[in-house]
């Protein structure tokens, strides 16, 4: 199966979340467009549309109805809104195949917090994408002296941090002729890295990866440390002081770390006191920055010790 | 020969009476089984946050045997999600489960549960399941009264009508 076939298969999986009539419309897209489609969008009273790299394109003329949006949620949750309640309160539903349905509409509150939607007005089905091989050139630099060195990935939002993190996790947790696979504990708070669905990762995160999803990062790090005897702990987006504290605690236990953080570059990161202290504490031995150059992503590795 | 005929007539009508008794007992058993299965359903949804597919699959294996068919049909019907709503799938499963021999009011009670299942948060679903259970418990009490009151009647009329027929025919 080629990369293109795989992307088309992911699109076809996402299409299964649509009610029948809309499914037919979505299947009318050309093979080439199905391979690059990023999202399917449903807005009540407007035709179904697909988001392609060249922009959004309407599919058919029939307008999306309220019932179709409700059916979409039923399909996405397997007619089990209660099982996805926590995600729905955050505005999305994780689905089979690694897709994610983002929701909009009229919300209702309970005890001052968003409890759910009384009416759905629009939905966006994000199609999962894997980019195998993006970490191939990078891994020898992160794996030195026979071990993996703690690594922090830095990039602005949309820079490809999660994709790179997933690929490094996959490579680390999979044996190859030169080294055995490591036990990686993946703290996937928002379910974006492995897209766990009914206990199975929908995206490939390697042979020896244990996934703890939907758990706040500080709690997740402690839990996997106590229960899973990991060699590497991977987590996405360090944002709070609690996240930093958990990461430092794990590092003191002798476990290698792999994490991401939002920042334009190292200088941007060190300008923020929270991260400056973390970098000065030599928690991460490698810092990988992602830059977009001529439409391609470039990765740069630098020494993360001594405040970078 | 006449005696043999008379015996067969009495046996036949007596069996009919016993069938009536068995139907009364069966109805009690089915209602008890439905109530137990709804308790299981509530625990699975509210405690384990299981999906409807998991709940229905579990009930079609582990619920009391007399009601497994209902859950098997509902579970099988989930393949039609997208063409129709969960409520429709549940309603059809209830309607097709004729072996339960439910009365119209009980069918309505069970059908309307489908309007809440999988659609709301756990508290709302727990309330809906609790309401359904209460109604079925009321039906169960009535069925038990009918069983205790009518089983002798069924047995007596079965035998008596046989004896009566024999007397007339002889």
C-alpha cells in the first residue's frame, strides 16, 4: 500500500462518520483530492464541504440538516454520548481511524461549566495524517552512546510537533537490527498522538508503547512512572508549571523524556521564565526546532544542556 | 376405547390449562429478567461509561437468557447507524422481540427508553433507566398477583372443561 493509498484509506474511514446521503457526496471526490483532503465540514443549512490544500470546496447542493448533524454525533460516539462526554465538553469527539470531530452549536452549562450541546450547528471532521519517515534523519542525533537522550521539540502551532513526536515514539518503540525497541509510556492527554479508540491506537505509535490518554499530564506522568516501568515518557505540549514539575520529577527518576512545547525558537522559549528554569535544570539534553522552509519542514538539533 | 378417548380429551384440555399457568409464570420471569438487565445496563453506562455497543454486546451474552434476544437484535441493528437513529434501531428491536410477550404499555415503556439511551449524559440516562425499571416493577407486581390468583383457575378450567367435554360426549 502506497502512502497515497493510505491517505485515501484514512479519508474513506472519515467518510464513514457521515450520514448516508452525505457519504455518497463525499465519495464523489477524485482519488487525488481524497489523498490530500484535510477536513470534511458540515454547516447546518449549507452543503457539505471538503478542505483541500487549495481551499474549501462544496460537495453537492443539498444542505446539511439538523438531523444529519445529530446522526453524525451518533455515529462519531457510537450512539454513546456519555462515553465521549469529557471530550464533548472540550468541543470534540475522537473517533475510530484517528479522526476527530470538532463541534459547534448552542451549548448548555452545568455548574458554570460547559456540559454539552443543546443544538449542533456545525462540525468539522479532521482526517488523521501520519508522516512516516520524518524522524529518520533525526534519530541518530537523539540516540547516542547507546541510549536515547531526553528531547524537547519546539515549533509554533501547526508546525508539525505532534507529527514528529508520534514518529519518534514509533521509531523508539519499534525494534530494528541496530537496537531493541524501548518501553515508551505515552501520556496522550488530548488523544491526538495515538488517537486511542476502544483501547486500540488508531495511529501507529510502535510495538512497545503504553498509552495513557485523557489524563492530565502531571497525573499521567506519575501514573506511568509508578505502574509501567517506562524507559521513555512522551508527552505533548508542556504548558503549565504543573507539567514542568512533573517532567522534572520524571527526569529525576532516570527516565528519558520526549516532549513538545509551543515556541517560535529557543530564544522565544528562554524568554519565558517557566521554560527558562526548565532548560537551566538540564532536563532536556536535545532540543529539536522545526522550521518551515520553501514549503518543507527542516529539523535542527542542538544541545539542550546549560540553558541551551 | 371410550375410556382412552376420554383420557386423551382430559389430557389435552389439562395441558392447555397448564400452558396458561406456564404463560403466567413466564411473564413474571421475563419481567424479572428485564429489570435485572436494566440494572446491569445502568451500571455499565453510569459506572464504566461503556459505549452502547459494549453494553448491548454484554447484555446479549450475560443478561438472563429470556431477554438476550432483545439485546442481540439491538446490537445487530447498530450496523444501520447512519441510515437510521439509535432510537429507531432500539424500537425495532423491542417490536421484533415478540418472544417477550410484553403488553402494549410495557412495549411503549421499553421503546421510549430508546429516546434517552446513548443520547444524554449519565445522570439523564440513569434517570430514564430508573423510570423504565419502576414501570416494569409495577408490571411485575401485577404479573405476580395475576400468577398467584389465576394459576389455580387455569389449571381447574383446563381439567374441568376436559371432564365436562367427556361427560357430554359420553
